[in-house]
């Protein structure tokens, strides 16, 4: 008996769960992170260009290539390790290097990405970061001093993470070299894979935060346009009640507003839905780090609540406002169409009544004409019959006038009966 047949996608879907392993990092070390996104049409970008770009970087270090069709790669690159991921809208490159420079967050650490290679990137830099990983020493005061030296105090964020396995810190600001800075201090004995997970989570938080913030400029532009259109829509709805303009004119103007609103909705739908998805990923990545307060510093969650959440609420408010106006315009258009239909029905009713009156007049006129037709036909019929019976006048001793007088009633009656029969047969 042959074994059961596997679904064609069984192995591919199962292996997908294990396709993006966390890096294994030995402390101390540092990482250079880069996320690239085309400014427009990122979803439909040329994925072959992304692949050619990573292969160009790997070839400079004599490293192996990702397999054809792969959207992620992790491997050695000389003395470094590289992690490459191609996402729906962006591509990320993370290069891990053993040891740390004497100068914290030395911009030269980013030279692992050659300048000419960066210039040839198929897109623009969405974000970049330098991550410094050290072992946690005994004195907390020493960490406080270094954090105060490395980061801007008013936005410094620091937390104890993963059941006090380490401390992470940043100020979410771009330094003079154009990079974000993240510091990680891990306790001795922390596993290399756990260290890799911490670094990976930091890069994901920064990337998804930057991607979700892309919706903010769109939301601000949209809010301005909606603010201009809202009075127009209100005025058009008011004209339905006052009747200052013809309903057809109001409906035409209302449909123009509805068309623009639908266009704005179509242009913004993807960006807003993507923003919601990236926002959820940011909060999820923060949650898995299991933050605890480090000293008096604000945590990542608190920073997000105070600095990040207002932007997300602005985007949600703009999206809600847009949907509300689309619904208002649709309801107003339906009401106006109903009003126009009612008025047209009344006009059609009046037209039908007028047509009924005209039909009645035509019927009366037709009957009058029919009566005159009987007289006219009878006149000619009497003349014809008279010519036929005149030779008999002398035999019956009647004058021609008397004979004609006697024939006329009979001829008229015969014509009338004939026309009536014809009319009935046509009606049938």
C-alpha cells in the first residue's frame, strides 16, 4: 500500500516557521542595522533588485548567496554575520560583529555597508541603527553615567528586560551620523540566543515604529482636505432642506464630493491598514521583552504611550473622519436621489393625467369625426343608390325626389351599422 500523499505546501509551510532564526551572539558585540524602502510603490517593487543588492554585498566578502526565491538569509560574511530579510514594503540588513569599539557608537562601525553599495540601494533609507551589546557590570551607577553620556536625557528610555537578564536603553533620536542608538547590557551567563533575540527585537521595534509613522503625514494632509470638504458637504445637505437650488444641481455637486472622498479613501486605505498592523507589531515586540523599570527611567512602553501613541491616534482619527464623511455623503446622496425620484414621479403623474385628458379629447373628437363621416359617406351612398333605382321611379309612380327621400334613412342606417361593426372589430 502506498503512503498517504502530502499536501504540496506541507513542508514549505512548516519550514516557514523555522526560516527566520534568531542570531546567536556572543557578548560583547555590536550590530549595524539598515532598513531600505522605496518611497513609492514599495509593495510592487522589483524583488530581483533586492536580491541583486544583497548578492553584491555578499560578493564583496566572498560569502555564500541566498537560495533563489528566498526572502531571508542568515550566514557568515567574513568576520561578520549578516541577516537579510525582504518584507512586503521594505528590506532589512543587520550585520553583527564581535567586540565593541572603544568609542561608543562609532560611526565607522557602519562602514561595513560600503558607501557605493548604499548609494546603489533600490530604495531610500527608512531607518538605520547602531547597537552596542556589553556585559552588565556590578555598579548601576556606572550604567547611569554612560547612559547620560550616550543619550539625550529628556527622551532617554531604559528598562530591565527578560526577568532582569539585561538592560536596554535608547533615546529614539537620530545622532549626528544619521543613526539611531541602542545600548544593551546583559548579565554574565545569558545565553547567546537570548542576546540575539534581544537585538532582533530592538531592530524590529525601530523598523515597525518607522513604518507605522509613515501614516502620520498622510493623515495630516487628509485632515486638512477633509476640513475643507466638511463645510461643503454640510452646505449641500442644508440645500436639500432649504431648496435654494434644483435637486439635480445639488445631486451633481454632491456626487462630485462623494467621488473625491472615495478617491481619498482608496489612496489611504492601504497605508492606514498597514499602520494598524505595524502598530500592533510594535506593542507586541515591546511586550515580549517583559519590561521592568530601571531606576527612575521611563520604560519603552511609557515612551510609546507618551510620544508614539498620539501619532497613532491622529492617524486613527483621520481614518475615522474619512469614513464618517464617506458615509455622510452616501446617505445624503441616497436621500437626494429619493427626493429627485419623488419629484420625477409627481411630474410623471401630472404628465399621465395630462395625457389622459388629451386622450379623452381625442376620443371625443374621433367620435365627432365618425359622426361626420357617417353623414359624408351616406351622402355619396345615397347618390349612388339613387342612380341605381331612378329607372324604377316611373314604374312605382314616384318622383325622383320622393324616391331619394325614402332611400336616405335606409342608407344612413346601413352606413352607421357598417362603421359601428368596423369599430367593434378593431377594438376586439
